[in-house]
């Protein structure tokens, strides 16, 4: 008797990345369903049960954290890994609180994602030993607020309580790597 392939859901709004991840997981024996947004992920979870899911944190205007909550409400035994290009401590904590197994920053390769889904520590890069610098935390916060303000620098400056020119100077600086 052969075992059925493990079913995986890949939720990513970047078409190229979603297809590459899906192909790589298929090559490793997974049956993969792809979803480009929150609505497609919900439809997929209603139709089939998944063993695991890889969810992008930012899905256009939606949050991948909403998808994590919805998926785990429908499939409580599924393993979920959140991928993001905009990592922050706050969103990592929220993802884990919602039930995600791990939170990885992009670029993450398929082997790292599979290790995270299995509950293993993917690699040291995903979990830095050092605390992020204040400059890095400030840069992440500024960019998060700017994204929440739709890229409007004047509005983001008002929300942050700083002058618009000061915000522009901070945005022009290259963030530290940690």
C-alpha cells in the first residue's frame, strides 16, 4: 500500500515565486495547491485538507496573518510557515501566536521551509543570535508605517510624529543587515 502524497498550500501573491515554490515542492513529492490571495486560500482550504501551508505575510492589500488564522481555524492540525520580505518582531510574534510553526524571512529556500514545517530549526540565518540594532528596528517600523499609509510620505510622517523631510532622510539611508 502506497502512502498518499502530503498536500501543501502555497499562498503567495508574486506569481513567479509562487510557481517556483510549488514546482520545487512537487519535485519533493508534495501535492501542491496554489493561491494568489486570501480569497483563493480560503476556497482551497474549503475544498481540500492540507497537511501544511506556506503563507506570504503581505498579499497585496491583505495580511497573510489573516490567512494563517483562517487556515488553522479550518485545518487545526496543519503546519504553517509564514514567509516575508518585511520581517519584524511584532509580526513574527503575531504569526506564532496565531499558530504558525515558523516565520522565515525571504529569501528562504525550499529546504529551509521544509525544515521549518517539520518543526526543525531551519538555519541560523532565520534566527539571528544577536538582537537587531536600533537602526534596523527603526527602519522596519518606518517602512511598516509607510506601507500602512499607502506610500504617502506626508501621512506617514504625521503618524510617526516627525517632519516629512526627516522621514525622507531616514528612508534614503540603507538599513543595517541586522
